[in-house]
C-alpha cells in the first residue's frame, strides 16, 4: 500500500498515467484522472479551477457522475 506522501511522487504519477493510458477503452473518468495527473494537479486544485467540490472531481474520476457541460 502506498503511503499518502507517495501518491504525488513523480514515479508514482508516471506509473499511474501509463496504467491508465494502456486501456484502449478509456472512460471519461479515467481520462480526467490521467490528464489531471499529467499536469501534477490534485483533485482539490482541479476542483477549484472547475468551481466544484473535490468530491465532485472524485466522482467524475470514479465514473460515478459526470461534469456538467
């Protein structure tokens, strides 16, 4: 299990991005998460930019809901 401080380490991010990108049928949630991680952004930071809660971003990334367009 990863320690909380390891979640945003460059090595961990790179591994997660590669894992997500290898899925040819990438969901919208996985794409949001992949792009967020490629930009070294936290869910909280993305939430602030999108003017939503961090919980909303989490739901998007877990395909539990989708952003309003």
